[in-house]
C-alpha cells in the first residue's frame, strides 16, 4: 500500500520541504495510486516545483480523474524529471497542484 504525506496549497517546493521538516502534523497521510507519470525536462520541472499553485495543462487534462475513490485512495499524477524523485499531485478536481507530496523511487536500488 503506497502512502505519502500530502500538504495543501503549498506555493513551491521550498515551502513544501519546510512543512515536511517542521510541520508534518499539518499534512495528511493518504493512500495513493499514480495514474500517470509526467516526465518533464529539467527546465519544465523547475518551473513546476517553483509554483505549485499555477494552473497546469497536465493537471487540467486529468483533473476529473484526480479524486479520492470509494476505498479512500487518491489518484495522483507523478511529476518527475529523472524518475528517481518528484512530486505527487492530487488536485481534487482543480487545475493546479492543490495537494502535493514528495515522492522517491524506493525501487531504484533493486
């Protein structure tokens, strides 16, 4: 079962990191499923992680699928540049990264 600590309405990756480090009690641990991986160029990835609240064309495309299902599992997009780390996005029907969780590929050492 995949679980991650999601934070709501973080402006960027710096705020998200501070929340993970100093305020984890304000996050929500949710069970998730990745429905699509969005591989970005380094330039695109930097733009994305520096403004989670900006409307995003990928999130807009999948916004109706990025919901919680009947088993309390959230459907997410994974935004990554290298498939080793990235951010899970559960938009809850919005066009921006409303809920964000940091993700690492635990299987990279297999």
